C-alpha cells in the first residue's frame, strides 16, 4: 500500500521471559478496516497497546501518517507525556472495559481530550460532542454519569470519545467482550456505520461474523506472530495455514 495511515515494522515485546510479540509488521491504509483475530493470549491486545505506546515496545517502529510514535524527530529521544498525549489524539482507542472517567458526565467524557489536550474552543467542542452522542444514539444520556449506563451504552460513549479528537485511526481492543450478549449488537452497529463512512480502524475482536462482513482485511496472530493475512472471504473459506484452520474450526464448533 502507498502512504499507509499506520505503518508497523518489526514490533517486539516481552514481559520478563515471556515473548508476547515477535517481529510484527503491519500496514493499514486510509479508510481500511483491519480485524485482528487469534486465540486468547496470542498478543492481540498487547499489539494495540504498543501501537499507541501505552506499552512501549522493546523493538521496532510505529509510524502514524509518517510521524514516528514514541520518539521525537530524529529517533533518539523518547517523547514526553505531553507529546505522547498529543499524538494519541490522532489515534483513538476504545477499550475492552470502557475506561470512562466515573466522576465526569457522558458529555464531559467526550469533551475532555479535545478541550484539555487539543485546547480547542469549548463551544465548538460541546457542539461536536453533542453531535457525536446523537450519532451513537445517546443524545438523551449526555448529562448522566457512567455508573447509570448499561455496558453497551458505556462502550458507545467510548466510541464517541475516541471520535471526538477527529483521529486518523481508531484502535478497538475487543470492544464487545465485556458486554452481555444482548448488548453486543448495538455496539457492532455503530462500528459497522463507521466502517461504511470510511473510518480507518484496527479492531481486535472475537466476533467472527462481524469480521467476515465488515473487514477489508483479516490479520491472524498466534503466539505473537502474524500467521496469516488475507481478505475475509478468503480467510474464512480457504485459510492457508493449519493453525488458522484449527482456530476457525474451534469457533465453528462453539457456535454450533
């Protein structure tokens, strides 16, 4: 791909003697939805956390539209907290367990980063936050505190918050895995709408049907390695590796 929004090269990460990511390379083009699949413990969530430097990788590079993440221009001096916060506003993150600020109302959660990191005018930020909450179906909840919301509603607030900084890319870390089954659909509908509108997304998920229907590309990871990458129609019907076939068969058996 030419001029990818996200470019990951040779990413590695260990925790003690446990190698979690091994030489991961990945490009994501503008407007592309990439679903990252794999068994639990394969390194999927760690990959996202290394991409946005919540976990500094041990090796490799991450570039967002040509900007190297984690290091100042020149590549030798680590970014400070303020620089990292600024670059993260260009790369939204939706967490598995919501990570909303409990002491802030819904609209305050959505407004926080545009106001205090991007230093944008309050009136402009408020109007955009109201529009985003309407987009995710929560216009009537803007003055509620997170404790009053269902899990699905909290996750939709998380999506609105990620969109509030007008990011070039959004990372989703298993956004439905903490939800009751009846609440999963409302979150997936919002994500499908974002994909249809051309939002660039990297989504770690166990929702196989969603990945099949929405992804432009599937990346299958196992034991910290990229095992297979392909279009979803090919990956789900004709996986090329034994490991991917085993993974899909296990999911098919669970669904049955």
